[in-house]
């Protein structure tokens, strides 16, 4: 049975069209393909995949659970051979004990770590992005040599450079200061390498259009390249922030006073040769992890998108 079309612009009056079968979605005038029902093997395959993902997720969450469980338990419950899934009583007063412990100064450590991580992230994004863009785009006969020299720095263990770097910092009288912790880490050969590889794949047409409009290299970088690379910048920012937050050895060497301790250095004071305050140590670890979890949750889609963009071709 045919039905006369009443839609203007689709067919002339008097002509007849056949309606698509009920349940078929029409897009742009073309019936969408129907999805075939899954076979038993496909359903079983999906079930196995989801089961593996769930098991992996649980395994990754176990350390976080143990940290919280032990942080809210008492020391005898942590070391008891009759270990239980949950402590008999949640000791919320452990938070007050942790934050009031002046010897640990966990709040001061969080403040210093936040300042160091934010400034180091901004510095590496600024300097490494410009260095990577220059190595990738600006024509210079020694660009490859500079790039290879940058790669060589990645092969040198960081501990090898601690003594000369510390001597320079001490001559500048930056020991036990924020600038002594931050300035030596403002440039990274690794992030420069990542930016250089990304900019090699950036579409040249956009930069050429900017130069036609009268922009130079720096203008094209600021007005064209950076706005179109925000996802990648966000991914590098997340990686740099996490690495800076977790840094321990250099802040330990420079921050010789408790007012300059980062949160990682503050955590180490809970473990001494005489005693270890277990529940306070676990709870402090949970507090130190919390900012990283929040940063990752808010920026995870940019992290995934930015890493994926490194494989795109211009």
C-alpha cells in the first residue's frame, strides 16, 4: 500500500512513496541499517571482556582501599594476624591527630607541594613548548643536533646532576627556599621531546595561513598553534603535575627546614629508626593522594585526547 507524500520539497503532489518499516530510523533521507542481534559467541566475548575489566578495576582499587582502611584503624588492628576486611571501629579522630601533629606538618607540606607543582607545571609548559616548537618548525641547520643533545640528557640519571646543581643553588643562596626547589626543574628534556614530536604532526596549513596574515613564528605559535593544541597541553600538564607532586629526593636535599618540606618529605618523617606510626602514615598517604585523584578525574578526558592526538598526522 502506498501513501501520498505531503512533505513539501521532497516529491511532487500526486506521487506516492513507501514508508520505511516501523522501527527503522531515517537519517538524511536514507534508512539506517538495522543492527543484527548478537550471537551467543559475541555475547560471551563481551561478558569475558567486561569481567576482565571489572577484575582489573578492583585490583587497581585495592591499594586505595588498604590505605583508607588502615588509616582509619588502630595500630594493633593493622598489625594483628587476625586481619579483617573492615576495622572494628573507624577512628575518625586519626584525622585530627594527623593535622595537629606539628612534627609532621602535613598541611604545610600540602601547601608547598601545591606551589611547587603548579609553578613547575606552568614553567615546563612554557619553556618546553617553545623549545619543542622551535626544534620542530623553525628552520635551523643545527636543530637536529640540539634535539639529539636534548635526548642525551634523558639518558643521564637525575642523581648524577644533583651535586653540581646543588652547588649552583647554594652559591645563589637558594637552599631552603622555594626557588631552589622550583627553578632547576622548570625545563625538562622529556616534555621538550614530547612537544617536538607533537608539533611535527601539527597541520602546516594553519601556520602558513597565519603567516600570510602577517604573523611571525612567535605570533603563529601563540595565536594558532597553542589554541589548537589545548588537549595536548592539558595532557602534558597532568603528567608534569603528577611527577612534580611525587618528587622526593630533590625537595629533600633543598628543603632542609620543615617549612620547606613537600608532602612527600613530610610523609618520610613518619618513619624513623625508632618507631613507625602506622595509622598516621597510611592516613597521611591518603591525604597526599587526594589532590592527584581530583586532578586526574577532572582532566582525564583531556589526558586521553591529548595522548591520542600524538598519533595524528597533519
